[in-house]
């Protein structure tokens, strides 16, 4: 029979893991609020007063957010929850304005990519952009709302703003799946980021994100994170150029989708394919 110590030890290990997880995300929640409502407004105001330049103030806010996200990732590594496969002390500058395209396996993908790449402008969900908790963070760092689901005007506004940011020297960060990849079947990519690249005349840079074991995916609550420390990697693939035109942007989207989504996953239909199936279905 198992001794009392042998019975209690797994429970204690699990309880300590819960404590580390709760501590990390409590730090993220409180730190995010302080960053959004105290640190970034102060940084923006001081930078603007000193330079009278809104672009300079925005870039200072982006650098401050990058430092904050690196601090959070450092804490995750110290708590043995998640460890990135690149040095957190080094940012990665993109040689020219471009559109970084990533798959979306984990809740922390935006955090890791903002921490990794210097001065990126994220495409964010409209609900996040309108959330008071993220209000200062999104606006002061120049992030762009993706518009509400099905809104043609919001989609067009997103593309126009993103092209304008690229022409001002920024790089766009986008997750074409628009939400975290489910465990069983990948989501179809959306064409918006590729339209941005085509209109701005810049390349897309595919970045394949991998988290082993997978944590914080769409179906996983925070309290069910595995006991082992997850390993997080980002592999930058060769840049792809996108020609103008609807057919060219769709072809580029499918090519990058094949590069980023694992072949072992079930094939996913594009949004357009799903729509055409619905239109031709006898039950539609």
C-alpha cells in the first residue's frame, strides 16, 4: 500500500502548480491594468511633451509594452510554466515594413510576438479594442481594430489604417485565424492581412508558432495547464510576396496557411469555400 507521503505528494505538486499559475495570471491582470492606465499614458505624455511628435510617443509606448511583456514571460519561465526558445533580452527588428503572419496555438501568442519583435502594430479584435481594460494599451500603442464580425466598413477601415501604418514605417502583426486554433481542426485563414500586404506592396513574413505541450488553447481552461514547463518556439519562414488582386491574395493566403498549419491536422476550408458550400447546399 502507498504511504501517506506518497499519496499526498502528487496532490501537493498539483496544488503548488495551481498556486504558480494563479500567481502568474494575477500578475498579468494587475500588471496589464497598471500598464494600460498608468504606465503607458505617462510614457506617452512625457514623450509627447519632450518631442511634440505623436509617432515618437507611440514608439516609446510600444517599447514600454515590449518590456512589460518580456517581464511577464521571464516570470513564466521562473515559475516553470512556459519558456521561450529565444533570449528575452533581445528584440528582433524587421529589416523593412512588412506583415507578420502567425498561426495561433496559444492564448499568449500576442504577448510573445510583441515581446519578440520591435515596434509591431497588432490587428486586434474589436471587442478587445473596445474593452476598457485594454483601452489605453491598444490606442496608445497604435493597435488597429479588426472591425466587428461581418462588417464591411470595419474591414475596409482596418485595411486602410494598416496600409497607412506600413507607409509610416511600422510592421503589422496578424493572426489570420482570428482566434486560437482548436485542438482537433484548424481554422480557415482570413484574407485581410494578405490584402494589406498587397495594397501596401510589402512582403508577408510567416512565423510558425509551436507550444509543446500545447497549453491555453481554445478548449483548455487555465487551471488545467499541465505540470511540465511548456516550450514555446517561433520559426520565421522565408518572406512571401503578394501580388494585387483577389485571386492572388487568396493564393498567397492558402500557401501561407499550408506553411503554418501542421500537415497532421485535418484539412481546413477557407472562409470562401465554406460560404460557397453553404450557398450550394440544398438545405441553405
